[in-house]
């Protein structure tokens, strides 16, 4: 395959390798992000058809990390992140104009009030659109936003163009940004929005995948190999406890292994203990009911 | 003439059309996106392209999987070409297919031959009857030629009795008895051992540690209402704005404009914030709502997630009293709760079971047209009336029932002062309108559509029964899961229908009858085997999630359920049949063998599998009949001691003897046993005739034979002909004489005695001649003669004839068929007259001779 075809298709390989001369872009986590074949295909499909990629999955399955992985592998610089809150509006992804501050400045005679650009702050998507180079935008946990939020983004997402009436400026993307939207499926997203997205659900990783993640993420701690294996096995048993309100995810596993490592828990003890007697269950159970269920669980 | 442009065919148009037909939202946007993808797609990897298309078009995980599956079906690798080679003709196929028939016929022939050979009667060779001794009468002392009267044959002895051949019958009878005893003994031993094994296995099952049953762990056990429906409802509820003062926000733009207009005097403009009023939710948590608890909880949770503020209260069947916790909270009157929030809309979520206890009459009486004081079953008419007044006084109110089929609603719903809606798409929307105070009274047509939306059809019930039969005892949660996966078009109220059909509407587990399970599962196997395969695969997935602690009774039950589903899947061609069968058989030889047999009998039988099962130690695995003691496993549990010895008792001996007796009698009557004739003993006695020293003193001499060959009775009977002449003659003292009178002459005499076997010990038959004179009687030309006074037989006699007549006068009647006139003659027989010739009246021998032969002199004498 030629370089040109590589540029138009299968740009993202999901192997964690960065282009020569580019530093790996991370959020501070250690290790590489490895994507499976279908996820790689979905990412490249989204890039190809220039649509956002909507990624769902359990918490801790690496939805957010995916954006950084794409940016790192494609050498697109740091990810522009937008963490959705329940009071966000679609416009917040593009820009925010601080009317009150300008009003205050105007009241106090501050000369900055005459320069409206001073009160303009660009959101992640707005920053990406006005960027001269292609960027990766992460709109994280969109299901936390109000109902109208996704639909209000449709026009800008389609055209990758927006206007700011306060300063009478219009921005259009020179290179369409790669938009990654994550959702924890707390709320169904509207159909019009879904139609404009490429969809992929990241399944929770199984044994080997979990061990690989642990080794990548906690490799700097020089964990004993047996600890990773045993902790992963016990973690999977805990996830099988019936009735758990919130099954522990990868983030909880990483935290738990960190605690186990820091406390110097013996691997054989960890391996032989009953589920109810496993140490530091507080790192895995996030509710009283779940803690009770784990305490009552039998091997 | 204009050229019609050729129709444009979009790429993958057929595939996208198929997706649209399957309900996917495929439009121009998807066509364009796919076209863009194709334009830039430079790979040759088909599966990867399928993944890309699925990710592009699917909007949920299930949709992605469905698109991917359809893509594989349409564009996957072609299946291998079928083998069209004609198999060679098997000349012996017809014969081989009848092997069993031929073998059975040959066996029957061999059996019949053997029976005939062994049971054929032994040939009976009768011994020669004793020859009669004819005593020739002494020739009369006359000058005429002597005539010897014929000696009649000696009377035949009765047929010798036929007796069963004891040498054969006794061993056969003994063998039959032993066989019958062995059979009943074996039956007793088998039953006793089975009972012992059953107790041993029961004891072994009792030793299994708990837990004893496993729950189905379902990932998504509750039917979540479609979020779009809840969003619609939330949107409608969002139109109802609250009037509360704190629900305002600063309108920045208008504030700035107003401030500028006022010469920079700070002025603030507020606008109403779109806040929904808090909805008072009163939720029924009675037992009958257990089926719907998850559905209601998720509905309310989703509603709250949509930003609808809820204040929740609970009641247990009686909606007049509510608490702030599902169970055990502080109880309040509903009226008191409502007074706290006078403007809040009221939403009651219940299937209405509690209203039944209030009673329709009480509700009607307490209603607007009622007296308001009628007592219901609980005598709480005033309470009902107060509750109704409270509810009626609320401006915005509605009642939601999770039971979507209006036919299942209680009649009491009609008496409520609020509208009742099902938790369906239209029902939720209308309930939201009620709560928002908009379009409160829908037109009848719309109301009808709402109520018809969740109606369960008979077909839906049948489909769900078939799905349930594959479990075969599903919990309501599992049933709901199956409904969502395999019958999503059937309203969830079908579960209530199914539970009502079993007579236990509030049960947690649907228990159909065995006959229903067999019938439904067989129908699924016959009509929709692919569906059965899919359902069982899902059930196996559920079971994998539900595995209980190993070593427990629950785990054993879990293994049984898993193995049976795998066995059924193997029947359907998915999986190894021998392995699945071996797993079931292994479990069938364990402590829960009875459960294994029961559940396998409920599973549709497959001929190939039945044959395989029949060769194992579990012939009753599929469809055999159970014996009273049960078909327990052959092996015994490791925890059991040695099996007890079983001896035959009176209950085995008596039936065996009775059966043997019946068989022997039946065989005897039916001639099945070989028999032999018990021959008479012919030379047991000696009998001789002595005419006597003087005429008129004839006598018979009787004595025992010197060597009869066997002991014979000494008390005998003397027979004259076939009649007893003297009975009880004792020969023990030696020879005995019996004097004969004249009338006793002319007979055969024989000594008889009856031996223990029923045969006779006899002497030779002795003829005692009569004293009669033999005379010759003739008539010309001929005649038939009747003799008056003659005691013998044979009359009339045809002339000429000789006959023995005692001395005396006789009257003879002659007739010859009217050849001549009849006549009568009297003769006197004495020692000298022995020949009597007569000429019939009117008969002239001379003229007759002349007539017959002219010129020849006629006979003069004959």
C-alpha cells in the first residue's frame, strides 16, 4: 500500500506506535493503547467518512484513551477534550463569551470592554475547527448533557463551521477534525445525532487483555508478573458475583493492583483467599450493597 | 425521441434496502456515507469492510451485530457446493432393511419347531385285545348235518385311560415352578434393590451442601421501556412550567440591553426557567407487582434521569396509605402527603390489585353518584370515599399500570376518578399529558388505540408458551428476557396471561404442566428448530452467568440444566452428540437422577438419540415408563453400604406355585403335555367255563392268575357282556365257582377289577354257549321270516338261514314283498327237528320251471 493510500485509509493502526519525530501523546497514563481489529476499522471508517466516532462501553474500557491513542499514532498533537456536564449547551463545545465579565468591565470603565475578543474562549470543537492542522476532539460522556445537546451540535458537526455573533466572526475547518464522542449509555442519544456517527462499543477486556493493560499501565511499578495474573483472575471472579450494582472496571482494577503492590500483599495469599476475604475490596466495590454482595460471595 | 437515462444503482443498494426492510433507519445519509466509504476504501478485506459498514450504519450494539450478520449472510464466503454425485445402488439394501423382520421370522419358525418337537404326544401302541375263546357247542346227536352257530365277538374292553407322562410332566412342572419362583424372586430383588438404591441416593442427595437451587443471573433482567418513549413523556412533562419563584434565571442579553437603554443603570431581567414541577409518584409495591417492579423502577429512574423531578411514595396494595420507603417506612395518609404539595401532579403506578380488596361496589358507592357511605369488604366505605375525594380534588393526576393488556385490568379501574393508562408508548405519552395538564381528555378513537396497543393475542401467548417450554420452568425475569430477545412484538402483559393460565398469577416461576411443556417443546422442535437452537444458546449463556458454588446441590442442578440444553443442541446438530449424551447420563447416575429423568422426558425426543440412549444403561432416559420403584441408576452412591440380601418369601412362593398349577392345568387341558395310555392288565385272572357234570349245572370258575406281573385286587367283578354279573367276588381264598342258570348261557364272561391308575385287570373273555338247537328254516321261493318268541337280534331273517332256538314252539311269519301272499307257520323245536322248509302260498315250483324252460322238467327238489 502506498503512502497516499495509507493517508486516505487505515491511517490508524491501533498498535500504539507514533510517527517518527512525534512524541507519544498521553493524558499522563503510562503504556501503549492497543486496539482490536474492529475498533481500528471503526476509527478508520469514521476518519474516512468524516463522521464522529461514537464509542460506548463500560467505564474503564478505554474510551477516553482511544482519542489520545488516535492523536498519538497520527501525530495530531494533544487531544482537545470537552468533558460534558449536565448544564452544558452545544455552543459550549465551540466557544463561550463572558457577557458578565464584559458587562462588569464596561461598568468599571475597563478599556478591555471595547475588545470583545477578550471575552471569547474557544471550546474543544471550536479550537479544532479554527486550527490550521487536523486535531482530535474528544467529547467525553455526552450522555450526561441535556437532551438537546447532541441535536444542537448537528449543524456544526456536519459543516465543521461556526459563527460567533458577538464578534461577528465565522470559522471553518481547514482540515476536518477527528471527533471522538464517548457515552456511558446512561441515556439514549437522539436518532439524528446517531445517524451522523460511526458507532462502536468497546467490550470489556477478558483475562489476557486485562493483564496486558495492567502491564502497560503499571509497567513502571515493576509489578511481579504473578501478581498481575492472580489479581486479574480474582478481579474477574469478583465481576461474576451476581447482582452487583456496578461491576468494577479497569480503573478499579488498576487502583486495586496499585494498592496491593504498595501494601506488599503476598501473591499466594491473594490466590488462596476466599472472595469475601480479599484485601482492599474498597478499591473495587463502590457501593454498600456491592460490598455486601462481595462479602457474601462464595468462591 | 428521447433516450431514457439508465437507472442509477447506488452501491450496496440492495443491502441497504434490505436493512431498511428490517427496520433500520437507512436513508440518503447512509447511502452517501457508504458511497464515501467505498470511494476511499482501498482494502480487499471483506470482513473488515463488513465491520466498517456495521459501524457506519448501526446505532447500538445490537444493531451493529445485526448489520454485521446480514452482511455476512449476503456477502460471506459461498457455502461449499453440495455433493451431487449419485450414490451407487446397493443391491442388498432392501434385504438389509428387512434384516430384523427376517431374523424375527426365522426365530419364530425355530421356536415353533422346537415346541412341536418337544411337546408332540408320544405314540401310543395299543396292545392286542384279548382273544375271545369260542366254546364250540357239542354236536347234536342226530343224523342231520350239524350246524355250528356262530360265536359272537367278545365285548370290547373300555378304552384304557390316558394319563400325563409323569416322567415329563414332573420335571416340566418343577421347572415351571422354579422359573416362576425365580421370576418373582428376581422381581422382588430388583424392586427391593431399587428401593434401597432410591433411599441411598436420597440420602446421598441430602448430604449435598447448599445452596440447593440456583437463581438465573440475568445481565439485563428487566424490560427497560424504550428510551425514546420516556423521552417523549419527559418532553411532554417539560411543557408544564412551575410557578415557583426560585425557578428563574438571568436573561443576560436583555439585561444588557435594558441597562444600556437606561443610561447604564444596572437593570436585571429574569426569565422563567424551564423547570418541571415535582411529580408525586405513588408506587404500588404489593406482591402482585413483583413481576413489574423492575420495569417500574427503571421507568421512574429513566424519567428522573431525563430531568423530571419525582417525589416517590409507596403503598402495599391499599393506595389510601402510603409510606416513604418501599417496605417499613413511615406510613401516612395519602391526603396528608398531597396537602404538602397542593399543585404537584399525582402519578399512581399500580396494577390495581389493591383496588380489588377495596371492592368495585365500595368504589362505586363512594363515587360521585354513590352514597359515599357504603362499606367495602373492610367496612371502610368512608375511607374509600375520602381517598376518592382526595384524588378527585387533584388537578393533574393519572394512573399508570404496567399491565399493558387492558383485558387484564380489574373492573375497579372504571370507578377511579382518574384515567388509567398502560405503560406503553402511547399510554406513557397520554399519562404525561395528564400530568402536564394538556390534552387531558383524548378522543375516544385515540383512547381506543392506546388501550389496544398492549393487547396480547393468542398467537403471542402460544409463542411465549413455546419459548417457556424450552427452559422449562422459567422465572418471570427469564421469561421477559426471552420475550425481548425472541418475541419483542408480543406485549409484556403476556407474562400475566401465562401466569394466570397456570393458576398462580403472583408466582415467581412459570410452571406449565408436563403435557404442555412436552407439546410446546415438540412443536418448537418440529416447526422452528432454528429458533430452538437460538433460544437454547441464549439459555446456555444465561446459565454460564448463573453458575453457583461448585460442589453444592445448586451446582448439580445447574449442571443438569446445562447438560440438557447441550443435549438438545446436539440433537439439533450443534455440538457433539455423544459427549452431550454422556454428560446427561453421568448426571443421571448421580444423586439427582430423578430430576434428570424428568427433565429429559420433557425434552423433545430425537429418534437417533433414543436409539443411542437405549444402548446405554439408561433405557428410560428418554421416554420409557417408570416402574413403581423407579428406574434408579444402576450404580450405588459411594456413601452407601453393601446392598442387603433379598430372599423369597410367602409372597413369591404362593404366586409361583399358583402360576405353576395354572400352567400345568392349562397345558394338560390344552394337550400340551405328552400323555400315555395306561394299558389294561390282561392276564391278571383266569376264568373258565365248566358245563357241569350234569346238564343244567353249568358254572364258571374264577381264580387269580399265577403270575399277573403286578399286584392285582383279589376282589373282582364278573361281567357278562358289558354288564356286571357278579360284583365283589373275592378270590383271595383261591378259586371260586359261580353257577350259571339257563338264562345265563350264551354270553361272554370276563373278570374285571380296577387298578389304581384307572386301568383294568382282566381275565380272558369266556363264551358260555347256549343250549339252543340250531335249525334251518327255508321257504320257496324265498321269504323274510320273523320269529315270535325269539329274544335274539337280527330279525327278520332272510331264507334260508340257520338259527339257534331253544326247544319249544315258535310262531313264524313269512312275507316276501308280495311276490306271494304272506303266511304264518308254527314250528316246534326239539332234539329231532332241525330243518323246516315251507312253500309260500300260491307258489308252484313245477309250473314255474315249465314256464321258464319249456320241455325241460322242472326241479323236483332243492
